[in-house]
């Protein structure tokens, strides 16, 4: 525990100096929040988060700093630090660091500027290294059973960049690349080791992926982070190289995702619909590069990556209902409740799609927002495998 606290303090000192506010008149507010959660894959959490809000004199949020100490039932005590810096025009910088008693580590840095060079372009880049000791795998396909659950530690390094040209105010064409290096190590649970149980599945020996992507964006939403109206369409085509596979190194991925918001006249209730279609083409595609259902962004009643296969179709609907607005530590905060229904299916061939194979997970979410930049949420989804609870710092879609 002493070693953990030393590491967290060192990271905190370095990160705060990097992101330190320049304005002497900025206002700082902080408040402790108990954190209690449970997820299907990650176990039970209990601890303390201390969000620190740094605002400009005009009340605009400049920084969100959130150190935390959490005890997890699987990997022990985790010290973590989240720093978000917000600038005019939607620019955002993120730094995340965490260190856990058993196995898990994480470092992440990302930068996004949706109006780069006076609004003519969009630019984003970043990198991360992490070890996730509670990753699960049940096999490939929609019919995998709960009893085949296995565990592994996903040791990954990732880097990415993306550069977009604004064709007009709502349309963008972007190009980018990503690098992903993955190896599977023994996990932190008593479940069978994935490599031992599924030795023939592509990807269990790891992979090094270099991807090249072209993306089309159409976005009429009134906010990138906390929208209340509009529509977003994202479609991409990606050519990937598995640098560790000499026989079948190339595969491709495609996706089209549509999100539409239907606000009431007062915008106190917003119906949000999301449809997603994904396809993966090629031989010997690593299982972690294929489409998946389950987790905090789709089919929220199941654990992360519960169903995996080459293709995916999914539809989600949720109603975001405004409950109250209040002044919280000098910042105006909105609170919402959001009942939802997630549905979806993974499959190997499009001819296999059948309505009888769709999974459905109803649930409810609770959201806190500091517009226009911050969203905090807790979602509970129910499934036949017992349901799951997820927390995050953004909307699921």
C-alpha cells in the first residue's frame, strides 16, 4: 500500500505541473464522493473520489481533476488520477494514470481539437499502455454459454492519430492510423486461462496491428459532449495488417453508426436512438479485433465483450429525462434519469442473422452533467446472466 501511494503522489505531482492553471483568478472547488460499484467482469469497488473543479471567472469549466483510491475485490487497492483540460472551441486534453496492487496498470494521454487551424480541420492523437487483469472470453459466436467463461490479462500498448477536413459545417472526411500491440497473460481470477482453454482461437498468442482508416462524419448535434438535438452519422473503412501473422496478415473492417436525438419541446426529455452495423473481412482475424457486444456502450446487461464474432448489428434506445438543475460547488449541474433498451447480435455470415437470436437488455441510467464538457454516469442493465453496472465519464452514445 505504501508503494502504491508513493507512485500515485509522484504521478499527481507531475500531471498537475503539466496541466497547472495559468490564471491566478481561477476558482477551485473540490468535494469528496464515496464510490461503490459492481460490474460483471471487474468485481466490486469501494472507495473515495475527490473531484476538483477549476473554473474561469465567467464560470466556464477549465479543469476537472479527479484523484481516487478504490479497493477492488479482485485486484486490490487502486490509486488513480484523471485530469481533463478544456479550452474554447471544444479542445480537450486528457491524462489518466492508475496503479493497482495486483497486475493492473494504466497510462493514457490524448488531445482533441475539433476546430484546428481556425476551424478548417480536426485533429486528434494519443497513446496508452495498460494491463487489464479481468478480461474475459467465452469463445466465438452468439451461442456461447456462461459456463465457458475464461480470464486473461490483456497487456496492450496503443497509439493513434486522426486528421480531418471539414467539407462544411456538418461534414468531415478524415484519415488516420492506429497501432495496437496485444499479448495475453494470466489473469487475476480463478477462472481458466483463456490461452489454455481456447488454444486454437486466432489472437490468443497476441498480435501487433497497424491500421489505416478513412472516416466520414456527418454531425448536426448541438454539442459534441452533451448534445440535446441533432443527428450523427459515422462510417469508416479500415485496412489492417497483423504484423505477427506471416500467412494471413491483412484484414479489413467496416462500420456505419447512426445516432439521432428527438428532444421534447422543452428539452426536458430527449429520446436517443442508435443503430450500428459492423463487418470484418479476412482470415485469421484476432478475436479482440472482431466485433463484440457487451459492456458499458452496448448490450449493457452483459459484461465487456460477452459476444464476439466477425459482424455485428445493434440498436439501442434510451430516454434521457431531466430531473433537476442545481448549483453544485459553484458549478451549474444537471441531473438525468435514463431508462434504456439495448439489443444486438453478432454473427459470422450475414445469412445467419435472425431475430430469434437477438439479445435484449433493459436498464436504467443516472447522469450528472456540467455542460458543455462533463458527463458522469452510472448505468444498470439487466440480462439473463444477472445484469451489470457500469460507470463512466461520457454518454454511452
